[in-house]
């Protein structure tokens, strides 16, 4: 048995019906988390050029005077009087600028993978909410249909009681179940409203609208073997790639710290006008000596080596965590798939036959109300359980897509 429905209710302003794929595209365009992560990537992609550039040069203007503090005093008379200009350029030790650019590249790459992870996380949350919302709507539809059936059974019981062929407790049981339906309706309506709010927030929608669910939202087979999903995660998970970039960035930072043992230097050149006397020219190179290397450079190298070791441990922890979560969600999806087959191929058909037999027997006086009532509630419970497993299957697949970075269809 496959459950098929057309269900309408209000979610967000739409020009027409939209499947979950259309909502995903809208989330990728409008979700604020995704947009923020995208802008962070755009910002960090500007850093490699800046980090690998030379420091800004320094322009110096000045004078030396004799006989007075004003510019030009003693110019052309005293050899130490002049008006001059000097340009200085600081130059990092060879290899430093390249390393700084590469480190910035890795930071931008890590941010891009974080952006991809954000997209996957938002899409996964949207898909989960979509299927949970669908389940709440289907459950409400079940309750409406079975409430109508129960009211029909109640009328039969009242008629039998009126002619002395039924018991009052049969009527009370049916009325109690109607009250239970009312409580279940409140619970599923609250769940539906909560998922509507969550989807609106993910889509950045200020107001409600409507969405039409597909006619067939049953689950297909398992999309891929577990081993394939574990391989997909190592190859395509943006969180794994982000941590790999972090390792490489930390190793580059360690190499840069070792480069600090080599001195940076500043190249300067100047022209000095001495009036009627020959002009003076100056050129020099200033070296920044790592005179306190045992306190500064050595400590920096040790710090970055520890950072690199930390990054390697975090990468290993991320892989372990993602693989554990994949195994967990795969188990959930696999169990849901098996339970759906059991419900749809044997449990629900047999429960329906039992209910139809009990109803016919009750109408003719060959079966009691307890048998009818038990078979009636069993059919409803099993159909709700079946659709709950459909929801769990789709929710597990959405989580597996987030973990592996690959669409699981």
C-alpha cells in the first residue's frame, strides 16, 4: 500500500505550487546565513593579494638649516644646509610574501568550504522541516478520515443500544476515542504551525502563503551503500575539506615563522638640494636584526607547530564524528525502509481486513464492539506509524546529504 495525498495549507507567498526543490533554490537565494557566509568568502578572497604585496613605501621630506630654524637657512653657504626628499621601501625576507599570500589563500578556501557547509546545513534543515510538515498534514488528514469512520461506528452502536442489542460502554469507548482524536489534532496542528514558522525563517519570508505537496511522497530504495557514503564524505564533505585547509594553513604559518629568523630590510634613497653647492645623494639599507630570537622567533615557531598539530587532531576528530553520524543516520534510514515494507505489504493490509471483517460482524451481531474498536484503532495507528517511517526516511536522507556533501536520491 502506498499513501498518496494532495494537501494544501499556508506557508509563504507563492505564485503557484512549489516542490521542495523549488524551496531549496529559494533558500539558496534568500537565507541570511547563506548570504552572510557568501560575503565572508568574498571578503577573504581579497586578502591574498594584500598579504603578498610589499609594505607601502615611505616618503620623507625635510631640511637641515644653519643660522635659523626655517627651511633654506644657510643653503648654498654651509655644506650641512639642504632641502631633501627620501623614499624608503621595507622588503620582507625572501619567501615571506609568498607564504603570506598562500596562508591567506588557505583561509579563503576554508571560508569557502564553511560557506558550502552552511548551504548544506540550511538545505538539510529545510528538507527536514518540509517532510515533518508533510507528516503533520497527513496525520491531520488521517484523523479527519478516521474520525468520520468512528462517528459512523458510534451511530451503529447507539442504534444497537437503543434496541437493547448493545452496551452503553461501547458508546462511551467511541466517544472517548473521539476526544483522543481531538487531542491528537491539537498536537499535530501545533507541529504543523511550528514547521511552517521554521520554513518561513529559513526562506527569509515575512508572511505566510501556501504550498502544495507532491501527490506521491513515498520513499524509494536506499540510495547508496554505507561504504560509498563514507567515501563520499571524505571526498566531498566541506567540513572535512575545511579542516584539511586548516592543516595546510597551519603548516604554512609554521614555515613563515621559521622565515622570521631571516632579517627584513629597508632600502632607502634620497636627494638633497644644497643651493649653489653640488647636490647630495644618499642610499642605504637598514636590516631588522632578530636579536631576541630565543624569546620571539623560537616561541612563534613552537606556537605554530602546536597549531598545526591541533589542526591535524581536529581534522581526525571531524572525520570520526562525520563517519559516526553517517552510520547513525544510515541505520535510521535503513530501519525506516524495512519498517515501511512491513507496514505496507503485510501489517496494514491485514489490519484492514481484520477491521472490515469486524465491522461486518458487528453490524450483523456476530462480533462484539471490543473486536471492532481494537481493529479500528489498529488500522489508524499502523497507517500513522507507516507515514512516520516515511518521514524518518526522508529526514535521514536529508541529514546524510549534509554529512556527505552529495545528493542522496
